[in-house]
C-alpha cells in the first residue's frame, strides 16, 4: 500500500475474515476497529487518537507525517478526521481482493437486513 510517498506493508486478511465472519460479522469487526482508534469524545479518528492508539495496530514506530498520510488517504470530506463510514471505505480500498468481491459482500449485507 502506498500512502502519498510512503510504502507500508499490508497483509490482506480481510477476504479471509469475510469468509469466516460473513458480511455482517465483518462489518461489526470494522466498527470495532473504528471504535478502537477513535477519539471517544469526538466520535472520530483524529491524528491524536491515531497516535495514541497506533501501538494497538503495531504502528507505534510511525512518524506523525506517516499517520497524517493515512488519515488523508481516507478523509473524504476534507475535515482531517475519519468518521466510521470513511474508515470502512478506506479499509475496503486497502484490500484489492475485497474490492473484487465487494458486490457480493454488499448483496449479502443487504439480504441480511431484509
């Protein structure tokens, strides 16, 4: 995965997680990941909350500009923070295999809601 000039190793476990958890279970896990990284007062992932919680992801050695690049990569509304939807979209974008099967994933999630 490249983040604006940085190369970060990323092993894609998401397809396996979807296979084991199903669409709804995987979305629940993404939500858990978001809550793990978010600033509890703001309900968003901020640079500060990402720095504070980066060790949970094994990213404790990343510099501020690298963490900021991660935020910018997923920030769709330009506010410098990630809401849960932006986080989930970013996670999908980081998984090429999951992107290939995203239609099936979305259809399964919709069927489970009906």
